[in-house]
C-alpha cells in the first residue's frame, strides 16, 4: 500500500515536472520566434534602405552617363559640321577650277580650229606651188634636152654609166683595202692563237702550271722511289696519272702533269710514302687512294669556304667542287681561287657603288674563271668552257653571259658583264698580283710610253692603271680630230706588235686648243 502511495506521489511529481518543463520550453520557443521575427523585420528594413541607396546611385550614374553622351554627341556633331564645311569649301574650289579648265579648253578648241583652217589654207597653197614647180620642172627638162641634144632617157643612161664606172673604181679600192686588212687581221689572229697555245703548253708558263717539286731527305731515297726494275715509280705514275722525273737534281723529285688536282694527289702521296718509308706497289695504291680522298675533301672545303666568305649561296654542290679545284690552279703564278674571290669582292664593290645587285655581281665574279679548273681536259677558251659549266649546273642566264663575256669571247651585253671585266682586269693587272718583277713592270710602262712618243705630233704620254691605259697628249696644230682617231689606232697596233701584255691596253689620244689673252691696264 505504502509502495503504491509512493509510486503515486512520484508520478504526481514527475507529472508536475513535465508540465513545468513544457511551459518553460513553450516560453523559450515563443521568445525565439519573437527574436526571429524582429531579425526578419530588421533585415527587411536594411534591404529597403540599401535598395533605396542603390536606386539613387543608379539614377546619379545614369544622369552622369547621359551628360557625357550628350557632350560627346555635341562634340562629334561639331566636328562633322566642320568637316562638312571644309568639304563644301574644297568642292567649291574644285568647281571653280573645273570652270577655269572648261574655259581654257574652249579657248584651246577655238585655237585648234583656227590653226586647222590656217593649215588647210597652207596645204592648198602648197598643192598649188607643187603644181607650179612640176610645170617649171617639165619646162626645164625640155630646155635641157634642147641645149644638150640628149633626151631624158639618154641623159639617164649617160649618168648611170659614169656612176657605174666610179662605183667600180671605188669598189676595187675598197676590196683591196678589205683584203689587206683581212690579211693583216688574219696574221694577228694566227699569232694570237699560236701565242695562246705556246702559253698553255710550253715555255716558263708550263713550269708554273704543270710542275711540282717534292724535296727528299736524301738522294738515296730516289732509288727506293724507283724500286726494283722501276716497279714503284711505274705503280705511282699509273695510280696518279702524273709523270715522275728523277734526274740529277739533288734531293728533289719533279712531278709533271697538266691536271693540277692529280699533281697535288701525287705530291701528297709521295710525301706520305717518303715520311712512312714503306714504298711498294700495294702500299702506293692505298696511299694514293687516301690522298685522293683528302684532296677531294680539301677541294670541297675550299669551294665552300670561298662561297661562305663572299655570302654567295645556292650554288650546286658539284659546282662548289669545281670552284675548289681552282685552289690548285695558277695563272701567271697567281692562284686562280684567290683571284676569283678577289674579283668577286671587286665586282660586289663596283655594283654597290652603282646601286646594282651586290650578291649577283659577287656570284658572277666568283664563277668567272671556273673554266680554268677543266680547261686542260676540254678544248676551247676557258670563258666559254666556264659558261657551259655554269649553265649545266643551273646558273641563271645573266651569270652564264657574264662568264662567257669576261674576255669578250662573246660580246658583253649587260652592265654586269662590264663590271666583271673591270674587276678581272683590276685583280689581274695590278702590280704584284701576277709574277712580274718590279724591273719588268717599270720596263713595260716605259716601252708603252716610248712607243706612243715615237709618233709625230705627240707631246707627251702617261701610262696609268698599271699599264692598262695610256693617255697620249697631242699637238692640236699638227693633229686634227680625224687624225687623232688614226693616231690612237696606229699606237694600239704598234703596241700589239712590239709588246707582250696580259689583257688589253686602252689608248686615249687627247688634243686641245687653248686661247690665252692677258688684260692691260
């Protein structure tokens, strides 16, 4: 019973606690709802204030943009109005000019019509005069027939007969002159051809162009080079295509051949064999093969270096090798590759001064003597051979023509042809460029001046440009303008007959008349 009462009391207490807790929680929830509602009202109020502020700012910005756009519009409108006014003034001026031109054209048309009418009157007058002259001519012919006793046809026949006799006489004189000049020219051309052949195959130039000397450590090496029954020397000559001359010259072997590249291979091979000491046919073939490869590399590098130094690009690789072969070629003891590079530089300099294509001129100068690399293998002038080579390897027509014309084997046509000619002359004729002692150089200049001074009417002579040109001062009282032409030709012929010189010599005859008067006090 007590237990039941106690449980009932506990239940009442717990119920009371539950009710109290319920009211407390309800009050708390009600308070939080009130707080949330207040916060909501506050946020709505702040949002309305912020919206009002943004609206005011937007209105202010819109007013500012509107004012700015209005200002820009006014400015652009003012500029457009100014432009329209300027265009209106310009059109007004043009209209005035057109009116003036129209007035001028009207006046010109009137003048032309006036001149046309005058020309028609003159034409009519000329036609009347022509008819009058024809009548006078007929009267004159009839009077001449009466006086001479000959008809018009008879007079024509007589005149033609006289003219025919004179023409035959003049023709005979001309034929005789042409025949004598042809004989003289033929003799000179024959001498020129013979001298060229001698220069290529005999005399001191053969020594310069076709011989190399290899020095030996001792004369006992000659026997080892010859070998038993001459087998070593025969093997070396067969492998290189070069003749070995072993004579009484102390400690030296002479290599003779027209091909400079093969001669260089033979020289290099022989030097290797001498330094190695092992000389027998099998060893010779191996050394010659390796020497050939080295020379080919040297040739290619020399050609590439020359083209690189000059800034000339796009040359066919095979043509580069031809250029490199010029390293072993000489002309009057002047290295042809160095000469070609020098001509290229000079051609470029001249072209630059004239405002022409610098690279094209250099290309022509570098390639102008490539024919000399193979002229010992191909018949013909080296300029023509070089032109054919250049054409074969895809060079332009202007380059081909410049190569062919640099010694006038073909007549020069373009300014580049003359530039290469001039550069070639400058490189080859300057003192020291080719093998010519100072004494011989001075003697050649003196001989040029003496030949010119030997002619009557010559006052003085000056050899200039390393003997490539002589200036002849003539007496104006003795030498006329017409005889000055003959004098220059005679001096040139005398030089051709009595002197040997590279290239050509320009003869310039100068005559002048001076009038001098003195003042009196």
